[in-house]
């Protein structure tokens, strides 16, 4: 057993010495402030949306500076929605992550996990402010056309809660 270990260590070191350097640049990490408040027209009444918190994006590029992966996290964020007509308001967690991967031909995939809003429903296209708890993932072709989408977890229309 010891002899095997002594042979393994030099073999691994030699292999590491002859492996070419990675073909990617160092990832770029950037905090992104929350967006400005926005007025949404997805319910039967106008809704003011306010996100509290930041996103942190980490972008991976190849040697030609083409984006190949993008990871984002939004820790501790909240979303406050206010029915402008009645001033009824709800605040929900908006925490989670996303990842996007891009192929050399321009196709790729995106996955969003955690809690957060979709406008409109990402699966059906139905109008509303849809609150995700779980995961939504999609793939797209080189022209940007979605080729598949799936959701695990739940999508709840918050317009119903704001109308009451």
C-alpha cells in the first residue's frame, strides 16, 4: 500500500506539470445594486415593485473574452409589491441564485433557483406576478429561441393576494 502511494504522488505531480494551463481567464466578480422601483402592469391594477438588496455576479470568460458561464446570487433580498390603487402591500423573500452557460455556437442554458418573481409566468406566458419557490430551468438555441423550459417547486400569482 505504501509503495502504491509513493508511486502515485510523483505520477500526479508529473501529470500536473505537463498539463497545459487553463484556457479561461480569471472570473470577474461584481456586486450589482438592486434595480430602481418599477411599475408593473401584469395585474388588473398597477403594482409598484421594490427590491431590497444586491446581486453578486461572477462571470467566466474564455481566452477570447467570450462569456461562457455566469453565476449570480442574491442573498438576503426582499421584494415588496404594492397595489397602487389600494396601497395594500406584501413583502416576500427574493433570495437564491442563477446560472447561465453559453456554448461556442451561441446556444445555452439558464437555471434560477430559490425565491423570486417572474413577469409573466415563465412556463405558460400567463400575465401576472408569479412568485417562484423552487427551480426554473431553460435551454435556448443559437438564435436565442427557447427550446425547453421546466419548473420544479411552485409558481404562485401574487396579483390575487394584492387584490384582496
